[in-house]
């Protein structure tokens, strides 16, 4: 189970990574069911970034893979993935794992998909 304290630690690391990259992002952490545990939006990040970060986090938690892999699949000719309501097929979502089980997801939005994913991955540290 992903607890609030876990989400706060992950979000703190994500904020640090974004600050180091001089980026203003939204960060959303969800549980296994895609329900929001924590959401933060840095100054100058758009409200649209918050919505996209939530979709990325929920997609990563549900699919169990980084959303960049789904983006690649769509770009390589699998547009049927786009038919999943509320999903985000763009980099920046990463599943959160504990003991080889998916317990949640983190979504970051505000930079390029590659930068967003980098922040999300860095926030999980060696456990992610």
C-alpha cells in the first residue's frame, strides 16, 4: 500500500529534481486504483499540467509501465491504445513498485515528455 508519507517523500524528491532542472511542473501521485493521494503544482505550472500529470500517473499505475512506452507503441502504429478513456499516452508517468508489486503511479507534467519522465524516475530513487 502507498501511504501519504510515501507520497510526500516521492513528491519532495520530484520537486527537488524539477527545481534542479529549472522547470515548473505539476506532480500527482496516485494509488493502485488511480485515486489521487497527493497533487502539487509548482508556481507557473499550468492547470492543464495538473490534469495531465494525474492522467499520466493513473495510466502508469493501471498499465504497470512507463507511459513513454505506451507513447512509443502509439507512434509505432498502435492507435487503438488511444481509445482508453482518461489515459495519457505520453511520457511522464511511472508506476510505483514495492516488492515487485504495483502500488501506485507518479505523473509529472510541465516539460518535455522526456524531462517529465526523468523527474518522475528520479523521484522514486533506487526503489522505483
